[in-house]
C-alpha cells in the first residue's frame, strides 16, 4: 500500500516543480535578453562617438578620446559578451529541459519492459490510427494477443526467463507489423496491435494473424532455457463514421477484440478468432446471469430437488441426492449445469451450496432415519480448509446425524492440492460422513489416484449407464468399473438408469445402487414428502407447525 502513495507524492512534487520552473526560467530569459538588448543600444549610442574619437586621435593625432566614454565602451563590450553568453547558456538549458521532458513523456507512454506502448497511451494511439485511416477511406483492425499458458512457463522457467519471453514476443510482433500500426503491451502477457488496412481485405488481416501465431509459436531460447508459448488472437475491425468519433470506435474495437480473444482461447488456443456480434449477446446474457444469481441467492430462489437412490437388488429407496434448482422469475426453472459453473466463477458457490444444504438437512430430517442424503460439493469448496468445520456446524445446528450424510465429489478434485483434499476428507470421514466419487469414468483419474483418497463409493457416470443396453463399449466400461469396485471393495452406484433393459443389464454385473429417470424425475421437497408418506417412510414428525409452512417461506 505504501508504494502507490509514495509514487503519488513524487508525482505531486514534480508537478509543483514543473509549475514554478518555467516562470523562473522566463524571468531569467527576459533579464538576459534585456541586458543584451540594453548593451546593444548602449554600444550603438556610445560606440560611434568613442570610436570616431579614437580613430581621429590615431590617424590625425588630433585630441585624445574621452576616457570616461572609452571606459563605458569597454564595459559595454564586456556586457555584450556576458549577455550573449548568458543568453546562449539559457538556450542550451531550455533545450536540455525539453529533451528531459520529452523523455519523461515517452517513458510514461511506454512499457518499461518491452518498449511497446503501454495501456495508458493505447486508447489515444488507436484513436489516432482510426482518424488517420478515415482520412484515406481505410479501416483499422485491432488484434488482442494473449499468450497461452504463459503463467505456467513463467513458474517453470523463472521470472527472468518470463521477462525475456515477453521482450522477445514484443520484438516478434513488432517485426511483423506494417508501417502504419501500433503495438502495445497491456501488462501481463497481453499485447494489442492495431493496423490500418484497406476495407474488405480481411484475408490480409488473417494472413497477418497467422504469421503472428506462427511467429510466436517458434520456441524462444533464453539463458539456455527453451520456452514454448503460443498465442490466442482476437480480431475486430472498424472505421470512423459520421456518427461515431474515433475514440468511441477505438474503445469498441479494443473491447470486441478482447471478446474474440476469449473465443479463440475457448476454441483451443494457438489460433485467432474474429469478433462476432453473438459474442456481445453472450456477454450480456452472462452478466445478466451473474446478476440474477446474486439477486436470486438473496431472495432465496435456489431450492433443492431430490432424486431417488435405489437398491437395485431390492428396489427399495435408500436415500436421495440433492440437486440444485434455480426458480428464476425471469428464466423459469434453471438446471445446475447452467448456474453452478457461473456461481463457481463469481465466487458464490460456497454460499449457494451451504444455503441449499441447510434447507436439505431440514427436509431430510422429516424422512425415515434409514434414508440418506447425498449432496454435491464443488472442487472449489474443497480448497477451503474450513469447509469441514462449517459442514459439521451445519449438521449440529440442524441436529442431523452425520452418518446419514454423503458428499459427492468429482474426479476434478484429484487434480487439486491432494494433501488439502485428503485432510479434509479424512476429517469428514472421522465424523461419520461418507464420500462418493461422482461421474466416475469421465475424468482421467487412474487407479493409483483413485487409491490416494479413501472413498466410500464410486458412481458410474450416467453417459455409460444410459447407453449400456445399446453400446458394447459402454457395457465393457461398466463391467470394468464393477470389477474394479469389487477388487477395491468399493460399493457402486449407477447413475442414469432410464429403462428396464439397463436395469436388468446392471443386475447381471453385480449388486449396485442406482438412480435415474426409470424411478422418476428429481422432485421438490413437498413431492418427496408426499411420496414417502405413502410408502410409510416418514420419520417421527415434529410437534411444532414449522414443517407445514409453505415452501416459499421455508426457502427464504
Ligand atoms: P450429477 O451429480 O451427475 O447429477 C445427476 C444429474 O443427472 C442430474 O442433473 C439429474 O437430473 C440427471 N439425471 C438423473 N437421472 C437421469 C437419467 O436417467 N438420465 C439422464 N440423462 N439424466 C439423469 P442435474 O440436476 O441437471 O445436475 C447436473 C449436475 O449439476 C449434477 O450432476 C451435479 O454435478 C451438479 N450439481 C447439482 N446440484 C449441485 C449442487 O448443489 N452443488 C454442486 N456443486 N453441483 C451440483
Ligand atoms: Ca452427483
Ligand atoms: Ca454424477
């Protein structure tokens, strides 16, 4: 925090000094010039009389020059020389100052590492280019260039090598640029270049983008280390019009090139993508979604739904998996595939998940004590060292036995900091909570990784199960997973049981639990309660009437 303040003070100081200096300099300039001019006048005034006197006395030997006047002339000449010298000195001083000021402005406009323009000067530079292009009826193409996985190579090779990579990247980009262009570094590993080009010559721009992609993909050797980076490029083109000022066009182009760059990343990096208007729509939808989630969370629009889990052997209900639903006033019922990734990205997943678990624990308390509750936990939540503590606190607050709770985590958690995940899982297991590995078969976890964490159950991903009856490949995967489960003494749940054929095929592989549309769609708490009541599977009901409150009051 100290640094920016110091920098600010520095800034004020130079600014203040800058304001005083020109005034003094102008005064001194004026004095020197005044002395010089006065000396010239004096010289012209006295010089002719004195010089004629001297000449007359030398040539004709008549009279002697006026001593006072001669002295005045000598003084006058001295003054002339002094004035002139002072004036010349001041001129040099001014020139030096100007040079220093120009240098300072240049430094403020450029990136210290690469010598490209920096973020601060980029907008103006692109706007000037847009103006210049408009004069000749041309357009401007802006490219946002972002290095792929630069952070990894920076971590791997060290920051010094990272700097060399950035310097070399700038040099390669600059070498490819035509004459009327600008190159800037936005900080980090993002570069921008803008070029003037004749309208309708998109292929020329594409060729340039390909050359940049190829040029940057060449390995960079620095200090004996070999760095391999590629770049994702987003391109947007535009021109000034009667309605839109150059600065507006420039802003737009930079924003659009940025959106297109993300598309290039999503399409697999080391490539370029053009801006398309749908990207803006997607962005708008996305920011609406984010706001909707924030608001929805406050208003209690997220509710748990429940999917039955069945013992396939006996056909009995063993418990329910809680699945999040968003009852959005704007979009209707939204499935978690849409909002969970967004909630994860905007840092709300823990809050959302804990709000849902709190409700689910209350719901599940009404069920028969033999029924379990499974909840899905995002890998991000497992990064939180306090997660186990908070979950236990929720269980205590709800007075819900930990042995009835099962948490489901996906294989992605195996790519996280495994030591943290292991200690978290261990403390949950010590409390009696069970842990399932969800969506098994879709990730890349190996048998060795599977053994690193003490799971209680694996859940075969529904993509294999639902196609079991019609795909020999799926059948052999399910068979392999079931023998793996037997070998490791891990019970198995098959997800996505949609038909009686799948059910009978599964039964041949062993004793599984299962869940899927064959047993019904995920249902609300009230529907579940009604069904359980019919089956005589409700627990002892509390005496107070809070359980019969309407769902909306309960959720909020
Ligand atoms: P999942 O854990 O694999 O959940 C099962 C998904 O499969 C559910 O989708 C369910 O509706 C669907 N499904 C159930 N039976 C069948 C079937 O027979 N056929 C087919 N094709 N699908 C079936 P849903 O509810 O859309 O959930 C999607 C995913 O969202 C879940 O996958 C889970 O990973 C995640 N999720 C749901 N709730 C939460 C939550 O509270 N927190 C976190 N972190 N993730 C959640
Ligand atoms: Ca699950
Ligand atoms: Ca699953």
